[in-house]
């Protein structure tokens, strides 16, 4: 939203600073195309295409029948917090008290609530870019200063401890990490995390917090195991470990996430923020989440899902790399591919088209956005563009995020259409002259195009 002159302002300044999560923004475009009778291949979804485990579903139903539908502990029911503490021991070797655990309605709320808890306006937040869009957007919303830590394709979408070190200042309050990563699927090696931990211990005051978003912790490929930065000596006391059940148990509508805080004092602050925003999290969902953690069949259900994701990854990465103009790294986790489409943008004319725009228009879009919208409107494949994952300092970066949370046949159809789009220069010309004007930026592009 662009900020009007102060006398015409409806909202508080911070609302004009806020971005969004484009995964939700693209929905109306898909609906529009489908209402016109097109079959859209959806490679935009950050949601496992599996059923939630039946035993979790049964528990939720049972809880509803028991009448467990009222307010409960704003910190989270103690049995779930205990189950989370046990999981911290099993997965990360950490001793955690249930009093350090706070449950939220999803994995997302603790991102913004931690910014509220730890940052004053003017403080700095370091976050990965490309990274989950809420990191950058909420930093701006909270009045803190966003400091993107750019992940490079050459480094398999990780970064080096030296790169992080250069960004740390006296104003740094939060360092956001996310492995396995959305959108790149990058997984940090143990050596990287060890060196990052050393830099943080040397350069940051003990009050600086690492926010380690580990929501894809179980979706790691090639027999590897998730490693948390909190498991390195001296890091548990500096790290907020955040995770949730949306991805692991294919239950995005259950709205259960949680954070493990370094101290009970911090957990109490987060609990009080919960009181202000949500009162509490649905108790029947919390009981379902507890069963998800404790049920003997859970591990097998997760392993099945992960092996299907891995098979899809292997097939689709290979097919994408056969498209002239696109190259794609093999992700180590999560369920996303993040192909470089610079060659495709060049081939269809998205780079030229973008460069011909006046400055004003260029600031509001990017070649990968043009290609993304062309792919959607002309070839009916929904994806997300580079700028959906942080916008600051991304000039010259041309990527798409493809989700592999769909049946293999659907994914293969998506790749066929993607190849068709890369070869469709005349279609792109047409797109630039017609549809582009009303599907991106809500600007009248026609004025610039004619
Ligand atoms: N963190 C990351 C890195 C994510 O990718 C997501 C969802 O896509 C979330 C947090 C939010 O998860 P939830 O849907 O549980 O709020």
C-alpha cells in the first residue's frame, strides 16, 4: 500500500509499511482464471497435499464430543507443552521445562510477537533473503530496520558466518534463521551452524536473540537429520526455537505452532502477548497436536510423506533442469524448488520488457514477477516469484518458487507448461500488451507500453 500525504491518511503509518504473503495474494488470480474455465496447475501452495493422520483427527473429534471447547491456559495446555519439551529432548538433545514453551495459533504468530517482545523502533533484525516473507514485512511493520542476509545459489542457498558477521551491529536485536528453508529448501550443514553460533557468541550481547524457525524440521531428505542451532554449546540460552504442526502433520488448518523461549521470564512475556491477541489456542486442536507428538504411528506417517516428497523432488528437479533457460538446485529439505529463471526471462523478453519500463514502474515489479504472471495467465501454472520472499536488495535476482506439494502427474504437467512458457516469446509479447496492465501492480501499464 503506498503511503498518502499525512492529512489524507486513513491508517497508522505502520500499515503502509507492511507487505504480505503472496501465497495468499495469488488466490484471487487463480479463482479468476478457473471461473473462466481454465485448469490451473497449482505449484504455489505451501501446504502438504496429504491427509492429516487419522488418529489426530479422531482425537480432535473426541475432544469436541467431550465438550473441550472453552478457554484454556493462554500459554498452551500443559500436556502439549510437556510433549513439546519431550520432543526438544529427543530431536535436539535439549532439556526444556514446559514453562519455557508457549503455544500459538500456528507457526506464524511467534514471528511478529517476538519482534514486539524484543525490538524497539530503530532496532535491527537480520533475516534470510530469499526467506519467509513475514520476516521482512513484520520487521517493517514493527518499526524495526530490516537487514537482509542474502542467500546465494552458489552456496546452496546458505550463507557464511563471515557474511552474517558483517551485518551484526550494536543495534541488532534479532537474527532470524530458517532451515530447512522456505522458499529454497536449503538445509544448513552442522559446520555452518557451528561457525554461525561462534560468530553470534563473539559479536552479540547475550540479550540478542536468534529466532530459529524450524517448522520444516522433519522434512529433510537423503537420510539426513535436522540440526538446530540451539543444540550448540551456549546457544539454547540465546535461541527462540519456533516450530509447529502445520507441515509435519499436514494439518495447516489445525493452527498449532509453538516457541521454546530461553527463559521462563521470556515465555511469560509471550504468554501475555497471547492473552492480548488470542486469549488462548483452541483446546481441541491442542489435544490433537499432543496426540500427533505422542502417537506410536506418527513417525511412520511422517517418513511416508517425506519419502514421497523426496521422490517428487528427484523427478521434477531433473525435468526442470532439462528446460533451456532454467537451472535448479536440488533442495535438501522442505517441499519447494527455487529454480533460477534468468535465462527464461531473457528468452521470452521479460528482461528487455522490464528494462524498457520507466523507473516508477520498475520499482513496483521485477522480471521474475512478469514471468510469473505470464506463466499464470497464458500457461495456467501458479507459482511465486522471487520478490514474494523479501524485496530489499533483490535487483538482478530471477527466481520462482515451485511447491512440490501436489501429485507427481500434476507436477509433471506443470513442468510441461513451464517449458511451453519459456518457448513462447510471442505469447509473452501479447501478455505485455494486454493482460499485464491489470494483473500486476494494479497500474495502467498500457500508457507505458503503447
Ligand atoms: N515459518 C515458515 C518458514 C513457513 O514456511 C510457514 C508457512 O508456510 C510458517 C512459518 C507459518 O506456519 P503456520 O501455517 O503454521 O502459521
